[in-house]
C-alpha cells in the first residue's frame, strides 16, 4: 500500500530545516572524504613514482645511494680512459711535429716537384708512344691494302 502525504507536509519549515541540516552534514562528509583522498594522493605524488615498487622489492635508500655511487665511479673511470687516449694522441702528435724540420719540409717539397715532373714526362712519353703506334697502324693498313 502506497502512503501519500499532502504536499504541504513536505513544504513545511521543519522539513526544510531538517533537509538543510542533513545536506550540510552530507556535504561536510563529502568534503572530509575529498580532503582525505587529496592528502593521500598528495603524499603519494611527492614520492618518486617507483618508490612503492622499490619498497616492495626490498630496495632501500642505502641501495640507491650505493648504486648511484657505483654509477658515478664508472663514469669517472670512463673519463680517465678518455683522458688517457687523448693524452696519447697529443703526445704522438707532438712527437711527430718534433721530427718535422724545415729541411724535411724542403726535401719533401722538392721530392713532390720531382714526382710531378716525372708524371709530366710519363704523359709526354705516352703521347709519343701513342703517336708511334698510330703511325705503325696506318702503315700496316696501307701495306694490307696493296696486297
């Protein structure tokens, strides 16, 4: 059986006061819950994302410090290796420049000039040989034409 009450019953002042009190209480509870959720989220966000995962795996702050120290040491050793390579290259370059003197430069320059002259002479010899071969071919073709 459905019980209906007249509209005037719900519109009375006592009902609106009770409704307002109930809604304020509900709103207060909702705000309290939102604040609690916000504070928990804020605390979680402040920590690194993988912090909880690390805690579950048993990784401590000391382990992180130790790993970062080893990484730093590894990078420093790589830097030392690079420095040693660069130093070796510079020393080799310095030794090479020590051997270079003005006399060596002049000698290599004169050798280069002689090499260029030899190449030019070879070119002229090749052109002479080519002309000789063409003359021989013409003579042979004339002799073949006579036969």
